[in-house]
C-alpha cells in the first residue's frame, strides 16, 4: 500500500513549478496571491467574488507555517492524517492562533474516527455506510458525554470517485444517492455536500469531466430533496481554475501557499 492510498493524497503531478520550500515569511504574500487567483477565476467563470472558499491543505506543514496562513486571513484548514490534525490543532491552540475551522480530507481509519470528530468540524471523505454509521454513533456518544450540544449534528460530505481510478478512495457515482439516503437516516450527521479529487491526468477534458460529474450528482441530490447538500469540494493547486469553472465552492490548496511539501519521513 502506498502512502497515497493511506492518506488520500492525490498523486503529485510531474513538472509542478518551484521545488524550493518558501520561508514562513513568504506565506502571507502567497496566500494573498492565491486569493487574487481565485477572484480572477470566479470572474472568468461569471461567478460572484466570494463564492469559492479556500481550504488550506496543511498536511506535513509545521504549525508555525499554518499559523502564518491563519494570521494572513485563512479561515479553513484541511487535514489528511488524523494524528497530524490533532497535533497541529493542539500546537495552534498553544500559540493562540486565530479562530478557524478544520475539515478532514483524508481517509478516516476506524480507530481514528473519534479524534477526527474531536478536532474537526467536518469530514469530507465519507464513502461508505459503515463509516457513516460509526461517525453517527461517535457523535451520539460525544453528546452523551457533554462534548457536543444535545441534538447537534456533525457535518459530513461524501467523497466521490469521479474519475473511476482504482487508486482513489471515494464511492462510485452510481452509489452516491443511496449513501446520501443512508446518511439522512442517521440522527447525528448532516450532509452538506460532495468532495472529489479530479482525474489524475494532464488531459483537461478528463479533469473537467470528473468535476462536472460531481457537480451534476450534487444537483440531483438537491433535486431529490437533500436541500443542504450544497457544497462541492473540488480543485487543488494544479486544477483549481477548472474546478471553479465547473462550480466548486471549496478548493483545497496546499502547494500554491506552502510550496512543495517536505517529504514525509517513513
Ligand atoms: C494535499 C491535498 C490537496 C492539496 O494539494 P495541492 O496540490 O498541494 O494543492 C487537496 N486535496 C487533498 C485530498 C489533498 O490530500
């Protein structure tokens, strides 16, 4: 099993631009440059400014670098690996970091689900009924222990395997509606949208097709009565412009702000 398969990390594209890791001082400027790029893409797509939320993919980033992005105005972080999520959030708390939200964007292993609920506000990667049922039970237990408000729900998104690649997590598009119905039966989960990783190819039309597939699934869910299933988490550094054109409401971006990731020690 490769690292990719374990943490949901999309494969790196060859020829990604700069190879040096930018210093922490460069992060605010890079964050603002990203916002400019997002606004340009929104305008090109005929969408109002602010229709796309930037979620910074924080995997393998030192807390100081994440803090710099929060101080520059970032409000939403994404974590792939639950152990990094909890360590990073504890470190940020100790540094009095500005308030922010965190989504889980990596595959959630059974034994890590509890920590995911504790440190994040949304899990974007629900892709089967067993995981949904587990999250529902864990949220019920949190309410019972007084760690969550009585009657509160935990936000989830369904990860769609929109490209059909064997190496990708996510549920087959044909099974999305059924999973959404199962989630709707659970008292403690709240389905807010769909997440996907664009096709891993340099062929723009294939990438676009995987985003368009996810968008039309989202639209059919809304038509079927899942009124709160509005979010579309799609687009990363190399394909965010296409994703925004195809209706993304959340882009998950790491490299454009933090630079190339330090290679994980294995
Ligand atoms: C790392 C990661 C991203 C961000 O990728 P970049 O190419 O660095 O922008 C987005 N989504 C997921 C699921 C990731 O693991």
